[in-house]
């Protein structure tokens, strides 16, 4: 609560809300949007606040915090009800994990829409693992998630293979939301929004490939090829321009392999259907979504939190078969690398971040000198969250194979 209400005006307001502010406050039609523009759901949520408060950014920040916190609580309740059931100890373990996860504290401090994404994917998982009637509506929260940030469209594609009726309802939800955006805000936030984002997709992918915070598979491939080196006091990699197309092809191939396995698991899951199996597949979809994203930064990682609830449930029940020591350690390592669960200054003492900065020639880069107190910059740059995502994918892949064999 202190984190949520003490930060101030987040930087993303200037990046994402200006088109809506110009329209509602200044009467200027939306004629252009940035390649990173959030979808119409963000406009719909902030619309009443802007009409009531105007361009009062501190008041809008307070409003954003008041939206983010209930989303967090609702997401936790949904996951705990499904996977902790009536076990108070499991409710407590999940509460401790969620409330101490560094990515979630970061998102809450910045009042970011990723808390909404956490609620949307948690609701989708809750419905997808519920009754037959509930399963049919699992695509609706994903529709809202897709038109907040586009990444969850992959989960709708997964549903199209696994349970096409749920995916069809989700697509219908997207069309309804785009129709509302068309009426209220114009073409660029209506039916033209997907086409606009696709038209700038290539430039966006190229730009994010060498962003120092990127912990997707693409980001990790470019970092490793670069040797984690930056040019002087800049954020520029030392890669040769001739290497970039080859690395991009390798990144696309890795993404295709990850997506291919997810779709294969969805197809195979139709013959091994159970709540546990659906939970494993959905978790695999969430991690795959982050790994194949053009850009995965600290705030994106909050969508992994429901997977920790799935793992706790499966581990305690010995599903799909009793967990061995190796698998338990692998899952714990993935959870810690993604969630951290301790203040970053403590994590910095346990990890050789200073040594890594030295051997890669980045010790004097102000990008990291300014952030070394919290250690978030070096932690993300050296790919620790990305390694956590890869380990989580391995755990979920093993669980998927075990559930298919059982």
C-alpha cells in the first residue's frame, strides 16, 4: 500500500495517455499513435477519470493506483481459490510470494497496466480450469488482456487449438471492444488498431532486439552474441551490423520452436484432459508468451505469478507424478530468478553483479552506476529473469510430458 501511493506520476502516462488526453481535454482527434501504444481497454478505464479530473496527472496517478490494487487482490483470490483451496498454509505461502515479488512491487509503484494483465490471465486460468460452462468463457479475459497489451493474443491462439469455442468467444470480445473504440476514439483505437500495430511491427522488433532490459529469447540471443558489452557510456551494443540479420533469423527460429511446442501440447492435451493438465498447458502458454515477445522487461514478469500457484498445487498433490528433488530445485530456482522475493540490494550482495559489470567493461556506464543501489538495471541486463523464464519453461515442458504419459 505504501509503495502504491508514494511514487507519484509514472513515466508511462506521458507515453500512453497523451492521445486520450488530447482527445478528451483538448478536443484533438487521434491522428497517430506510437508503436508501443496500449490498446483500447486502457482508454476505456481512464476515460471516466479524465472526463472528471481533466489532465490532472497526480490525481490520475492516484486513480491508477486505486485500479491496480483491487486487480492485484482479485487475481490473488482467484488463483488461491483454485489452487490453495481450503488450505490456509497454501493461501499464506501464495500471499507471501505475491506480496514480496520484486516485479509486482515495481508494477504497483508505477501503477502499471500489468496488474490488469495479471487479473485478466488469472481470470482466464480460473475459467479454463473450471466447469465446462466456465471453460467456454476463458477467452473473454484474454480479449481484454490482448487489447491492453497485445502479447496475450498468443494465448487466444493456443485456445484456438485447444478449445476453439472459447477462442471464438474471445475473438468476438475483441471485435466488440474494437467497435467501442471505433465509436469513442476513432479508427486508430478501433478497427484500425491491429493493422497499425502490425504495420510498425518490424521496426519495433528491430528496436527492442538490442534493448538492455530485454529478457525474451530474442533479447537473450542478442545479449549473448554481444557478450553483454555496451559501447562506452551508452546503451548501444557492440555488435556488427552484419550480425544482426543472422541473429534475428535465429531469434525467429527459437520463437517458432517454442510456439510449435505449445501448439503441439494443446493438440495432445485434448486426449489427456484434466484440471491439472489444463493448468500446466496454460502455464506453458504464459511462459512461452514472454519468451517469444519482442520485448520482455521487469513489469511483464508479473503474469508468471499464477504459475507459482499451479506449481504449489501440483507439488503438494504429487501431480502429474510425485516431484523429484531435481524438478523441485529447478522450479524453485526459476521462481526465485523471476520473483526475487527479497529487496534488490540484498539480491545484489548474493549475486556477482559488480564482477559481471567489471569483466564486461560496463563498470563505469552511468546506466548501471545510477541504479546499482537497487541493482535492477544490472540484474535485468545480465539476463537473470530470462534464465528464470527458460528454467520455468523446462519445468512446464517436463510436467506436460509427464501428464501426457500418465
